[in-house]
C-alpha cells in the first residue's frame, strides 16, 4: 500500500476516469484522424484509433483536453497537449 497521498491520487484518478466513461458521445468517429479538425465535444471510437498524421483540436483550450482510454495509449514522435486517463477496466 502506498502513502496517503498516493492512495488519494489513485482514488481521484478512479473518480475522474469513471466520470468521463459515463459521458455520452456527441459523435462516434471511424477511420483515421489524420487531417481532421475536432471542435469541443465528446468524441468516441468503437474500436482502437490510429493517428498517422495531424489532428487539430479547434476552438478549445489545450489544457482542457482529456483523452479517456479503455486500456492503453502509445505515442511515438508526438507533440501532445492534454491529459490521458488510461486504465484497464476492473473485472
């Protein structure tokens, strides 16, 4: 078991993760995101998403961008701004 601070951080993560998971999608995306501009909203993929080009997030503050990931996120050679919450669902 970790320190009180690490336990609190983990519990905060679980609450934030669950809150994001419960938000309904404004739009379900398919295919690649290369060359796409997304406006503020909640976007979902039914399966794994791959980005091999530039994705532009329009009309929002980069500090308010959160990516909810069901299992894992892998980035190589990326310029990323935002927060990723990734977890394996509990069984």
